[in-house]
C-alpha cells in the first residue's frame, strides 16, 4: 500500500505502520558536531573544515527557510549533488509535518529558534575523548526532558540528525560496545580504512565496556542526546529513529538508558539498505528486534543528475531524509513518484535562487 | 460548572471554554529580563539586584524540578510568601499538562532544556531604549516561528511569562500606544508613582506611535516575543495569554502583528481582578473584545499564611499561574478546593526541603 519496505521484524513493522498511519507526526532534527570530521578525507559533508562547522546549522536553516542564513550557499557539491535535507524538507512540507531543531553541541548556532540542551561540540576521538563523562550524563538527562515534552503532543516523533563526521563516532561506539560494525558513508568510495584506523586508535584508550565510558571516549554529543529523547518519548508515543548506522549506535547505547521497543522503528532510505559496505539489517539485529522501515524512493528515475546520484551511492541518507519520507507517506498516503516530483520542484527552486 | 468567571465578552468566553474543555493543553513560560527592574523600589520580585537576575531562570527550574538549580533557594520572601510558580506547578502537574521554557533574553540561562530565541536582556527604559528596533523585529519573527510549531501539536497553548520589572515596561508600552493604563504590582503598596515617573521619562524619547518604535523605546523582549507566538499560534490553535496587565501590553502591540481573536482569551487570577489599582477589564476592552477567564482561586481559605497573602494583595499573579489554573480546571474538571489542597501539599513539600 505504501512505498515502504519492512525489514527486520516484519510483524512489528506492520504493527508500527498500523499505529501511525494517518496520524500526527513531529519531526526533530538533532544538530551536533564532532571534531573527528576534521580528520582529512573522513567525510565529504562539506568540502573544507570551515564549511564543516556550518553543515548542521545550514541543514537546519535550509529545512526551515528553504535557504541558509549562516552561509550564503545551499549545501550542495560543486557538481550538483544536494544535501539530503532537500528530501526531508520536501517530505515535511508535503505532509504539513511540524519540525523543531534541537541543538546538541553544534559548532555554529542556527539562525532560527531551537531547543537548546546546553552541550558543547564533541572533540576529535583520534586525539582525545569525544566528550567528558559528565556531558554524556547531561546529554542523556536533557534528552529525557526534551523527549517527554516532544512526545506529549504527537502520535509519532521522528528524530533525525545532522552531524558531520558522525558515522565515524557511530562506528567507534558500536565497536566499543562489542559489536562488529561496518558503516555507510556519504561517499561511494567509503574511506573505511581511515575510519577504522581512527576507531582502533581511540579504542586503545578504553578499558571498560561501560556504555557511558564508551560514549565519552568514542562518541559524539548526538548519540547520548537521541538516546535520552528516545527513552522518554517511547514511553508515550511512537518514535522513528531516522537514519542509518548512526541510529544503530544510538540504539546500542540506548539499551543502557532504556526505551520501550514496542514503540520504536528505524526509518531510512533504500540507498542505505543497498549499501554493501554497511549491512544495516544485521547491525540492527545485533542490538534489538525493532523493525526497519525503508522508504523506497525513486531518485534513480530523476531527470536531475544530482538527485540520481543518490541511487548511485552518493549521500544516500542524512538529516532524517528516510524517516521523514516514511512519515510523509504514512500521514498522507503520497507515493514515491509524487515525492520525486516534489523533490525535483524543490531542486529547481534551489538552483534558480 | 468550573471555578472560572468570565469577564469581558461573555459569549466568546463561553465559546472558548466549550472549544477547550477536556482537550489537550501545552504550557509555555517565556522568560526574559529588563534592566528596568534594577531601579530601586520598583519590584519586589527578588529582594536585591543579584537575585533579580535569577528570578526568571529560578521560576523555570522550579516549575520543572520542584527546586532551583541556578540558586540554592526556592523563590520565596523571608516571611513565607512563595513565588506564583507554585500555583503554576501544582496546576500543570494535577492535569499532566506538558510545559516548555522559552528564553526571550533572560539574564541567566536556566539549567534545563529551553527554546532559544537568540535575544538579549532588555535595557533600563529610564536610561535608554529598552531594546534595538532590529531585536524587536527578530523577537516577533522568531516568536512567529515558535508559535507555529507549538500550536501545531496542541488544542490550546497557554503562554505565561516571568520577567522581573515587566509591569513597568508593560505600562510604558500601553502609554506609548496611546492607552491610559494602570498596572498591578507584586506589592500591595504599588510603587505606581515610581513606575509612572519612569514611563514619563522614557516617553520623552519617543516621537512616534509606530508600535515597533514604542516597543523599542519602552518595552521589553517578552512583549514582542509573545505577540509573535500569538500571531501564528492563534491561526491553528486556541491561546490563553496567562497574566494580567503585561498580557494587555502584548495584546495592544499584537494589533500590529496580527492574530485571530476568535481563538484567544486572557487567563488570570481573581486577585488581579480584585486589584483596584489595575482595572484589567477596562484595559482589555480598550484593545480587543476577547474574553477574560478568571480562575477563582481560594487561597484566602488556606491554613498557610504565605498562600493567604495572595488574597491580601501580595504577588497575586505571575509565571502563568492564573492561566495554568484555568487550563487545569478545563482539562480535568478539578475545582478550586482541590487545587488549594494540592497547592498546600506543594508548599509543605518545599518548606520541608
């Protein structure tokens, strides 16, 4: 009925769709930073260190205004591959889904109202612990408070993230928690060796599998924040963790902070599932039997090469693109054909600015 | 049926109650600061200038945690008159109404998650303009964005405020907009002469009745922020402006920013209505024919002298106490007797800490 594929626990996936279809959704974008992204070659999400600082704020501003205020360009590669926030914006607008930006230590503060959690940017895990243990606890505690408020007034909370370099810290957290992870990347030539070297180096500092210690050494502020939001929000509402491997790192850590798994699903794009380097389904299964909802987008059919590139292994996911597309489909019944058309219109609007 | 009196437009008041009873409410506390409060003798909301800076943050923390984090005392006068936030907290908890703190330029940032609007504290209007014109515009714009999100997920948004010195800037704004205002005060001996002198002095700087210019010269950051929230929130939800004369200043300014008056009511306590110095009903009538819902509290019957003092002209209102009491009654059907009992229990909890 919907252009949504269910992976993982099929029964729970069907149940999740039944509980949320035609209901109210609220989208939250957790923006953050880890200086791990400054390791040369580790991410394409922003060509140079100066721009990397602006990535999360620019995504937040683009989602709201349709342009960026902190920088005077739309996040897009020189050859026209746009930020995945274009998918998120299209989906949220098509379904009139309200959104809220949550600042969990972004390097640059976005120029719009946002929920402030009093955190600071994460550090480069190659060189030092990603964040103080005290800040990990604060991120969870403030996340819990935020989650309670956000969930109180919606049927389904969708949580996306924007944090440059975040797949490397996610890899680190999963490794630190004893998993055997592989991760996806915003580049088709995944710099997996560089990511692994970074994580292996950081793992040497650790002599405990205490989850809070693992986050402190190998994580970023987004992970404990989203885990905190998840723990309280899932008590009273449904929650879609919108993303790929980074949301698996959240789930792995969230086993220690608690959540109601009957109310939780991962929501992502088909391009993450097609990524052979990152077997998302296996990873989720290592942690929990929650369902994975996959938005079967049709960007490969686009007349615009920048959008087709998503189907060829570029970008693939980010800024909650997959989860918000699923929310849009569930709320309105819109299919992927229609979403593609709207996305192309949005792309045309951007490049004519 | 409820312990709520309707003043102003009776028909609209009845209609407002019908639209909101047994529905979902969301409470927001807009915290702010005006250095006008530093004029000696102008406010009792905090005994000395150092504590005044903490008033709004302390109210926010008390509402959430039941104690304050930024200071190690509960806001209460030495002889036991508690902050009106005790009424707000009791009402919100009794009705399980979620709440969100909105920072519109508080001097001190509260230690909990809050919606950040990127404003700065207001200046002392006796000496200089209260805020730059550019910041007035930003407060309205960011308020509009916040109001859209907040209203999207509730039937009725209740907006309270905590800003020391705010009745003087409210007086200034009403005077600047051509009204003939009188204002209430947190003290039974209202320092009305001092407030009027302050306003008259500030009025000399002004040669325009442009509402944005009036706010810039005589206002504080709370007023344009709440006006912005009101303008968008009232498009899609009901709104209770929770307060006394300060909310009339908001309404007077909001005529220039626009709002749907069919969806708006003032919500306040009976102690404001009984205040002969501030004829709230007349003031509201000068601006708009929206209804005034009055929570008929029974603090005068309390066994606790600190609570009885509310009925004797002390404190009377603040931190959205009246509006949240009304929301509690409408959502749950609880009466004033029960609310008094719960407030006394809360008072006992505080003083035994």
